[in-house]
C-alpha cells in the first residue's frame, strides 16, 4: 500500500563490492563492481535503485555512471535512458571522486538478471577503486 500509485515491491536486493575495476578511455557500458546482485524478474516489473562509489581517476575527463542489468550474454542495459555524464576534466590524475547514481527501468525480459554499477567512458578513465554499494528494488506493475 503506501503512497498512492506505489505498487507492492517483490524484493529489495543489495550489492556491496570491495573493489571496482578500472575502465579505460572510450569504453562501452561495463559492469565494474567486483560484486553484483542477482535479481529475479518477470517482464514488466520495474527495477529501481541507487548507490554510491568513489572512483580514482586515471585520465580526468567525461564518463557516465549508472545501474545496469544483464541477462546472460545479452548486452548490458542501463537503468536510465539518459545517464548522468560526469565531467572531471581539470582534476589532477589519481583524484578520488565520490559518485552517486540512481535509476529506474522496466524490465523487458524475464529471468535472473545480474545488476550492479556500470560505467561508460568517453574522454575519462579510472583505476581500480575501493568500493561500491547500492540497492535494487523490484516492483510489480
């Protein structure tokens, strides 16, 4: 029940990674956290989540940070149609930058999805970093 318009959720899943793997310049969406979570969904359920990490810059530039899901070997799907692009241009290399991310999407697939932090780089890159934490909620249509 809850707030008008909110449907019952089926699960809340958390992910907590003690390492975030670095990503080079101009790379496609890449699942970067050492630990992800497995989320069972059916077509039409909504995935909503949030998290935070601190990235250690290698090349200060632009990158997008989001939550993504992946079913088997299919391409990764970012939660947000227009993921936030962070522009770290001008910061010194090896700067540690805190990044928060949120997203919501409707699953167009059924199955056990791998869900976690993902990054797409354009002009920026980062080294291995220390951690990422977040949660994912599955909501019935």
